[in-house]
C-alpha cells in the first residue's frame, strides 16, 4: 500500500516545479488575496496558477501545516528569535540583491501620488490604499515584476493580462530604471486613484 504522506509530499513538490513557486509563496499569495472559504481559495489558485482541482485543493489543505520534509518549508521559529529587520532585505537577498535599487526607484516614482501603505509579504510588497493597487517584487535575478490592480487597463505589449479574480489584472516586468516611464507611471496612477 502506498504511503499517503509520501504521496502528498510528491504532489507538493510537483506543484512547486510546475508553478515555480514554493508552497509557502503560494500560501503568501493566498493570504494576500484575502479569501476566507476553502472553495474560494481553491478556485483562486486554479485561476491564478493554472493548477488542477486536486493540486489547488491540496495547497489549500496544507495552509499553516506545510510538511517539514518539504524543501523550502518554513522552519520553526526559535522561541527567543530576534525581531526581523527590514523585510526587503529578505525579499532582495542573495542573487536578487542587485534589484533592490530598482525596487526603490519604483517606490520613489509612486511617492508622488500621495500616501499609501506598503505591506511586505514573503516574496513581494503589496501597495494599498483602501485596497491593493499594486504589487512589486523580484521576478527573476534580472527583473522586477509589477502587478497592477486596475480593471480598465488597455491592451499593451508591455502588459501581461492575468486571469480574472486575481490580486491584479496585469503584470509587467522591468529590468532598468529607464522603464519607469510615463506609460508605466500612468497605469500605476490609474490603479492608485481607483483604490482610494
């Protein structure tokens, strides 16, 4: 008889390979989506990451209980652990550290809009007013991904449309501060205004 625990571990590893995200990152994305019901979370994962029903169901089922044998599972915190420093230090660690100035340049351009909340997640930051208007984080070692939450974005070669029901309607990637141009700032401004 097959070991059910081993089968779940294999399934979770396969999900990580297919999505390019760790189970912890998928859980962080779910948490940021703000969904409450199991079925809503499962449907969101299916739409956002093109997971099948069973895979999405398993990801939701292990929220808060990632098997410790899974590579990349969060380690148990030491009882007297020191408080974390700047969350961006963790997001832009290792080979992605060179992207931190680009991240800062994006946020610098957005500062002219007015006040907004920066809510760090495990792999990105959520930018919010009354609701989220954008997400910023490393996509690869060379590029930052910017998610834009605005329903009336035009079709454009720089924008990748996302499935309905996600945290953002489109994303774009930048590799250089010169790409923080009027076009990108305009899309982000529209999202900022709509989130007020």
